[in-house]
C-alpha cells in the first residue's frame, strides 16, 4: 500500500452565513463588473441564484483549493485534496444529524465568484455545501435507485 502523503492542506473553507442583503449587494457588484454581454447577463442570473440560495439556506460552506502553481504536488492532486476535504465535511454534517448537499451548479466555476470568495486562479472553488436540518422523509417516498455496481467497478486480474 502506498503511504498517503497528500493531505488536504490545500483546502480552504469559508462559511457563508450571509446577511442576505450584503450577499445580494456583493453579488450585484460582481455582476455589474461583468459587463453587458449576453454571457455576462446569463452569469448575472446565475449569481442572483447564488444569493437566493444563500438567503434560504441556514449555512453554506464554500470549499476551495488554494492551489500552489509549480508545486511538486501536481495541481489536480491539490484540487482533489480539497474535494476529499469537502466530502469528509459532508459526512461529518450527516453524522451530526444535519442534511447537506454538494452543489457546483451555482457559480462554482464562475471566475468572478471565485475571486469574490478569495480563490483567484490557479486556486479554485470545488463546490458549495448547503447545510440545514432535513425534513423527515415520508414513509412512502420512493427509494433512490442506484446503478448496478458492475457498471461502475471492475476487477483487474493482471
Ligand atoms: C461534485 C458534485 C457537484 C454536484 N453539483 C450539483 C449541483 O450543482 N446541483 C445538483 O442538483 N446536484 C449536484 N450534485 C449532486 C448532489 O450533491 C447529490 O449527490 C445528488 O443529489 C444525489 O444524492 P444521492 O446520491 O444521495 O441520491 C453534485 C454532486 C457532486 C459530487
């Protein structure tokens, strides 16, 4: 077994316990700096979606990788370390009895939002963990289906 030397030292987390008005203001500012192109207008819509999520979610943890360019640990590994830290945080959230969901869809790849939260390239956000208290699952709720294990695993026999 290989010794695991890559620790998640690259992960930096920010708890977004937003004052909704401040979040909306900051997001609006980042939005206006983006210019008037169609792409930028589309991104503004996305940024407002982030500020709405911040408003209605008790806690959002933004997880990002502080990437050191040219380091002997390659960049993909630095980013994966932050991803592993995010997953461990999500497990801890569930262990504590809360509910959490990892989302990237909302601006995790938007350079302006990355910069706003302190992750200028090559550093980058790996995602947002939306955390709250889950509603009890109704007894008749459909069980999530999983693909058969054989579809995504294989055994290498040499
Ligand atoms: C890296 C990553 C990014 C994700 N981004 C989104 C997202 O933007 N929107 C979304 O609805 N689900 C997203 N998901 C999926 C949810 O976090 C969750 O895994 C999914 O709802 C399935 O949950 P389940 O496997 O417990 O049923 C993402 C998952 C991962 C691992």
